[in-house]
């Protein structure tokens, strides 16, 4: 039986899933899961690309050992981050994590208020300093040597695909998170790239979901024990685009909420909505499968809870989800925090950050694991409610 591998990289972990179709029914099985960590080094925050690339290969090898006949592979990741390769295909450095501080303040340095409105009317993307556009501009401002010698920019799923196949291209859905596309034409905004002084050669061919990106290199097949030609297929390689595509369709307009490290709340529409009202409300127009647009808000998701759980685990505390949710349910704390406040983007100690925010805003300070979890979950619920109300305007 032919099987298909889905390799899903999130901000905290990755997994390799096997999918097969039997009598018209899709069957899924997780064959491998691995951590994805952020590494603090020399004043920056990096992704450990070399480690997770090896983990990905280990997952493929595990599927082979379990007897699956693999026909193709699809890869998705989080958005905006990228790696740079030189003309010989060498990776110029570990990709920098979007939580790094290098691009803070960059939107205000590049755009005035009127310019932001005009820019949104082209790009349709919520202006956030973490976006690829501002990461690149921060590299240009600091005269980063990587930018000077780079031949191609590859977003994270593009980068994994490249080192499996040797073929460099940019998938549309992930490229749309960069703030460097024209939302209407679904192509690179070459005029903007020129105005920013970024090298045009970095931005390669854009491929749509469903396109064959390339075939696994012979040496990769030999290393992993694969036989025959295995294709790498462009999926909706921003993880949310694949998640939304998998949502069962219903009559009438329906909203979606995809919640992981980030929460993305919105609707699918055939064409971008580029009005000033959408701009002011913080909506973004990201590419979807089938050329659709995901009109949504980027909301801080389970990031705070993930960071708390990592801290608590290091302290030897119980971080089992059932335990934490039961403790949260038993709590009666009513404090609500602004989950989108930059204060929570990358604090050294998330527990201290939440307590400090509550103290500053004269709210009850959580005193137990259950109270911290309840505070986060009810704050997210309030934020989702506000987002749905804005969608309905």
C-alpha cells in the first residue's frame, strides 16, 4: 500500500505522520516525535536546524523500518523564519528565531503612518516586527555578511525540502507570511523589495500547493533505506494553511481557530481584504491552499503555557495536562491579561512576567499552577471572543 509522509514542525516539537487511503478512508499514524528547541547564543535566539533535520531523517527512517512504502513527503512549519544559502548551496548560518530581538522597532523606522496604510493595501499582512521583511531589513541595517553573500532565501519548509531534494523554490503559503508578496497577484512585491534595498536574487520561484518540489536525492534515499523515487510535494507549508484546508466544509461562512504556539483566528475568502478597517483591526491576508486567502488575526496562543510548563518541568513540578487542567478548573481566579502584549514575547521567566503584569494592572496575582493555567486560558478565550466580534463587523 502506498503511504504518504507528513512532516510537521511546530515551535516546540516536530512529528512524522504516515497517511494512507484504504477504501476511501484516510488513516493517520504518528511514527516519530521529537523536540524543536530554541538556542540562545551570542545575544541571539536560533533554531537548531541541523539537529531537527537529523530528527526528520530519523522519523523517515523509522517509517521505513515499520515497513511503509513511501510515495511522497509533505513538510510544513511555523511562519516567517528562513535560512540563507550561498551559490554553492551551503547554509550560511542557523536560522534566527522570530522571537529574537534583532528587528524590534524596525517597522517604525521603515514606515510612517501613511506609508503603513499604503503598504497594507499591497501586502495585506499585519505589520509585526517578527515578519521576514523586518528581519531582513535588520540584517541589512547591521551589514550582516550573510545577506551580502546569500544566493537564495528559503523559508523553513523550503529549507528542509531543499536539503532533501537539491531544488530551491518558495512555496506560496509560507512566502505569504513574509510581508513581501503582493496580496492580489500572489507574487513577490518586486517594487517593495527594490525600495527596501534587498537583493532581488534572494527571492526565487514561487510554487503553489500540490506542485512537485523535487525528488529525494539518491544519497538521501540510500541513507534512509528508501527504494524508488520519492517526491517532495509542496503542501500548504505554513502549518495553519494545511490545518485550515483540512477543516470540514459547511454551508455558509465559518470561522476557524488554529491554536498552537500561536492562535490564528479567521475565515477563508477568495480575495484579500485590504481595507483600512482591516488594517486597523490587525487582520492579515495569508495565502491558502487553492489560491484562497486566510483572512485572520495572529494571536499569542499556547506560548505562555508552553513556557510555564517548561519552567515547571525544570523545577520538578507536575506538568501533566490532565493535572494542570483539573487544577485550573478548580481555581476561581478571575484575572485576565493581554496575551498579545509584547511583554510576554520572550521573557526570561514567564511566571514572573504574568505576576508582574497582574500587579501592574491591579489584578489578582496567580499563586498556584492551577491559577496560572486558568488565567492564561480565560485570557485566550476573551481574546478569541474579541476577534470573532471584529470579524463580524
